[in-house]
C-alpha cells in the first residue's frame, strides 16, 4: 500500500467496484494521514471518481474495506461517515446567497453559531464581504471558493475533491490549487484530491498516487 497505515486517518484496502459495463475499480488501496493531502492522478476511465464515490459510500463495494481513525466504516451510511465530496462544478444553489450556500449543511446549528461559522469560512477563503451576494454574480474562481467554504463548513473528517478546478483556465487553476492547499492546511483537513493535471496535483498535494 502507498504510504503507511500507522497513524493514518483514512485506510482503504483492496477496493473493487463493478458497473454493468465492467470493472470500474480493482483491488485499489491507499491511506491518508491526518492533515495530509493526497492527490490521485490518472486518465479518464481509470476509476478516480469511482474511488471517491466508493469512499464516500455512494458506490457499493464488491470487495474491500474502508477504515477511518481505526473504525471500519465500510457499511456506515454516507450521511454518517462525516466525509464531504466536492464535485467539479461546485453544485452551488443559484437561488441562494453566498452565505446561505456556505451555511446550507448547518441547518441544525443555532443561527448565531451558524452565522459565525459562515463568516469564519468566508474569511478563510478570502471572501469576507461576499455573504449577501448572489451566486450568479460570482466569477468561476469565486464560485469554487464558495464551494470549498461550503464543503468545509460542517468540519468534515475527510474532504474528497473530484477535479474541482477542471472547468477553469490554466492560470486560475494553478492559483486556486495553491489556495486550496493553504486552506486545507489551515483547517487541518485530510483530503483526497482527484485530478488529471500533474501541475495541479504538485501544487496541492503532499503525496501523489497514479492510477493506471
């Protein structure tokens, strides 16, 4: 297995996922240490997104086990794992403000605590005065910062990022890749970052794994 399981936050062992058209992921293993950012590189069809979805609990495993902080979470429902999956398009709600998007997953929090967390995250992602703005008024880079803030808002145990910058131009990808690394390190969030871009992976990750 790449890396060491000793002290790892996430350990995925021998994961296999099948689709109707064939094997999507075969006997794949990895580990992510607490606070570590691991990038997964590979061509289209190599199983990168399937890997994230399997770890998130969105794809059933044919075989393999998933552990977090020493606990077997293989059969734990998605919403109980404490993981957040950030998609490449951000999936923001255009009818809600920036602040409402960031706080969307905090509906059970008391309003003052929710407002404080939203303000904290908007400051971290460099958009402290954007709370009242509509999503439709944001640039592509700003929208991805808001998506990152929303992903981090509930204090996820693990952040899974599925090519979050692929829709942006090359210069903006590099700048935001560095920004994402800084933000994840500031919040001490372990992350698995899928991309097909070697430069982006080098900017973000502590360690890179290549899928065939």
